[in-house]
């Protein structure tokens, strides 16, 4: 019996759902102080950088038919990959909590029954998505995405064609380079996940291209909605905009389903990554457990500013994927049979430290791209030197 594979359309739907997110809208509001032209330029440049990297990461997993954390073994070895699998599970638990927190906060402002109630409702729906499974979502995902598409069009009409005029937004010291980095950060946060989905595709390379393009376009759209909301309405709280516009139940549906379809991917991939840590673990059960932990954390802890979290993700995973790209596409190296590839681990530490240092420098292209280029060049130089020594 042949294994069921996802189509290009299904992969597109998955990443449409990933892009439609309250967290992305809220991040877009941070760019409002740059103004519409500069802010839009930062959004487009950041997503171009991030989505090219997202595509390359997805191609690796798609070609070898392995999960994202399984592909890490190619560059870092069996035990070396465990560090990144563990860090990935931790960041995905964090993302699950943040997404549920943001969704519940916004939903409660639309219909005030208590944040904790909405945390439980959203958590329950995510668990339902997990039980149905990625290859069986089919029609349900199609209906959910079609509804979200219509609802986000309504939201755009309210913001950009309502009775609003551009408001003066206080300058918050955000530079163009920092804005680019915030735009890079979202696609970058999906790098350790994308192969979990492209490995299931009938046509993995085409599916990766569709995934990266769909996600990039929709994510830019969400950032633009957030930035436009802050500029034209003077309001950075998207739930308040929906309430003021009288969207009511429509706004509530946008909030809940966008949160569920995005957070499902975080929880699902946390389960897949956990299987890399130990084959005794059941990914689906771990994913459900991550959702429960995330919902409880969202009830207990405030999570209003995620910029530091985004930068931490960048500093961990940007140099990791730079080394993977260098090994897989350029050096054609495979270290998956080794216990640990020490040289690449050292290069990753250098890349991590470099990223943190570059955060103090204002570069027009942000700090992810320079960090990855330098890390990749170091990887190539070391690969060539090591190759000559082994001859």
C-alpha cells in the first residue's frame, strides 16, 4: 500500500495557515514608526531574505525525505543533532504558548469571557487538528483557509478603506535594519520546521517552492495589516480595531482560526522533533502534550513582547541552517553516520556569537544575512581545507 503524500495545493494551504497569524500582525505594528513606504520596503526585503532561506531548508528535507531535525544530522552528526532537536522543541513550546496567549487575549477583547477560557478553547481546537493529522486535514483545511481568506479581506477593507486617516505614530527608535530583521525573523522561525511538511509531499521541491512563496506573500500581508492598522487607526491592538469596526463574531473567527492553523504547525513539529531525541517517543502524543503545556503557560505567564524571543531564535538557527546549506548544496558532505561533527559545532558557536554581536550594529539588511554569509564562507573554507588534508 503506497504512503499517502500531500499535494502542492495541500502544502500551499498548510503554509497559508502558517502565515495568517495574530503574532505576525502584532509584529507588523512595530514597524509603523518607519512610515508606510519604508516599513513596506523593510517587510519585503526581510521576507525575501527569510523565504529564500526557508526554501533552501525545505529542499534539503524534501529531497532526502527526512524531518527537519533528521536533516540536521547531515551536518552535525547523530549526537550533535540532539542539541538542535532539543532547542527546537523548547522554542516550539514557547511559540505554542505565545500563539495561544496572543489568540486568547485578542479573542477575549472581542468576546470577554476570560483569557483562560479562550486559552482552553484554542488549545482544544489545536488538539483536534493534531488528532485529525496532517495528511487527513484535506477538506477541513480547505474550508478553514477559504474562511480565513474572506475574513482577512474584510479586515483589510476595514483598515485601509475605512473612515481613517494616517495618524502620527511616535518614533520608537526602530531603525530600517532592525525592521528588516523583524521581518526576517518570522520566516526564520519556520526554518527548523519546514522539512517536517515537505518530506510528506508528492513533489518535494515544487511543494517547497509553493510553501515558501505562499508563506512569504501571506506573511507580508499580515505584517502590512498590522503596520497599516497602527498607522491609519493609531491602534496597535488588532482586536480593538475589530471591535471598533463592529466585526464582532467575524473578528472572533479570524482570531481563533488563524491562531489554531498556525499553532498546530508548532505543536506538530515539536512532536516530530521529539522523535529525533528518542524513537521511543510518540510524536502525536508529544504534540498534544506540548499544546496542553502551551495553554497552561499562556494562562499563567504574560507574553506581550516577543522581539527578544525572535532574536534568540535567529541567533540559534541562522548559523545552523547556514552550515546545512553549505554542506548539502556546495560541499556535498554527509556526516550523518558520525557521532558528532566537531568542526561544524565549533562553526555554529562562532555563528551564534557573531549574530549576537551583529545585533549591536545597524545594518540595512539586518543581521541574519551577514551572519549566515560569514558562517557559510567559514564552513566552505574549513570544508576545502579538511578535504585536502584527507587526500
